[in-house]
C-alpha cells in the first residue's frame, strides 16, 4: 500500500507542531501584555491548551500558463495566528483596501513579519484583524509552503476582554459567542459573504 509522504516524516511534523504552538503562545503573551492585560490572559481566556491546530503543506509546481490558472476564492482564516514558512519563492498575496499586494520574501536582513525569507516564519493575525490572503502560481519554479493555523478551544467563549470595555466609555463591540458557534456560522453559509465579525457586532 502506498503511503503519503507525511507518513514518513510524521515525527518531524509532530515536533514542528509542538514548537509552533509554543511560538504562538509566546506571541499571544506579548499581545496580552501590550493590551495591558496579564501575560497569560489570551491563553487562559481562549483555552489554548486544548485549542485547535491545523498543519497543511502546499506544493505549487511550475505552471506553463499561470495567467490562465483558476485559483480558489481568497480564504478568510478564522483562527488566532497562522504561521507560514516557505522555500523562498514568492507566491503569497494579501488584500488591503481592495487591492492585492505580493508578500515580498527576498528583502535581505529584513525582520518585518510580512517579508519572510526562506527558512523564516511569516505570522498572519487572522479574523481578529481581517487579513485576507491567497496564493499565486508561476511558470519558473516550484513553491512549497507549510502553514500552521492555531485557534481557540471549541468551547471557549470569544468575547472582548472585560478589562478593556466599559458600558459608558467603551462598550463591547461584539456579542460573546462560543468558538464552535463561530465556526458553524462560517462553515454553514450563514454569513452571506460577510466575515463572522460582521455578523456578531453588538
């Protein structure tokens, strides 16, 4: 029986998943602190110890006529942080104010999170700040990317941090909802072309 390539490198992928989860927790700790909250606030509130993690590897071989390629609709990821590493071949695009921009990965000595080099990580903050992304093909080289999406526990209630909202000066913008309900809304075509955030505004 033929086995997928991932079967033979499952131990490496398991270790990579563990390490990227640790990186995610450190980044979220920094975000918590930056908001004036306890460093573990996001981790505890969203129950990240039992949160979901999805690893996907993508191979884009050279395409003879990339201008004719039919791609997928741009996804709106619904997790917290997505970590992406590639082989140095440009292909990721980000949509900003209605325009598509290439994510440049060949700027030397760059530490900007939106300009990864081969072997470096690109961090995408997902639905919480509405980052849209997609990928292109080219006719010259193969592009390889490994994506690790991280999200809350399915039974975690996603809501504004109580220390950051007040009814008088800064009322909550979004209705509290279990993460599972957010996923069901998105996957069940209940959002009519909008993001989940648009649907749960208070």
